[in-house]
C-alpha cells in the first residue's frame, strides 16, 4: 500500500504492508451490503488469512519494546494522583476479545445479515432518560 511505504523499519515493512492489505481486504468483505454464498465463502477464506497474518505479526513484533502513549496513561490514571503514571508495556495481542471476535464475523453475517442491516441504537435509546 503506497501510502504506508517506508513508514516502518525495513525488516518489518513487507510484513506490515501484507497485514494492512489483508486487513483492508477483510474490512471490504465485511462491509459488503449484500452477501452471497460465494462472497461469504471468500470472506471466510480471507478471515483465515487475516488470522494467519495476525499470528505472524504477533510473532515477528513481540520483541519490539512498545509502551502506552501519554494519552493512554492519562486515560488510565485519570485524576488519581497516586496512580502509577509510568507508561506500561503494550504489545499486539490476539488474546483479547476484539481480535478474537474478528474470526466470527462471517458466521454472524450468515446468522444476522450484513452489519448495515442492524443497529444497537434502539436498545441504547431505551436507557437514555427523557
């Protein structure tokens, strides 16, 4: 993807480019307004490929020391003056719900339809006091 070329160390540039392209393709399949058996089958293959790319990315980048941004530290500590304000280590992880859930999107689309066809807004509005 030309807009990201050269932004990463040479040792990781190809991998990051592949992950970005694979994820962009996955998002495109996810956002199709109409799915067919054929597009869902391709989406499932793309989801497996994305999982493999994420596993490779996690393995190849786990040695890179990364920490929270200043904004993340402020968000975590808030007004608490006694909170540890040192940036914590952060790593890409497949062990959280957000990345785990990506693998279920094709199944959810088969069950509930495309994401543009439903909303949580109606449920959310019932909790808003009038």
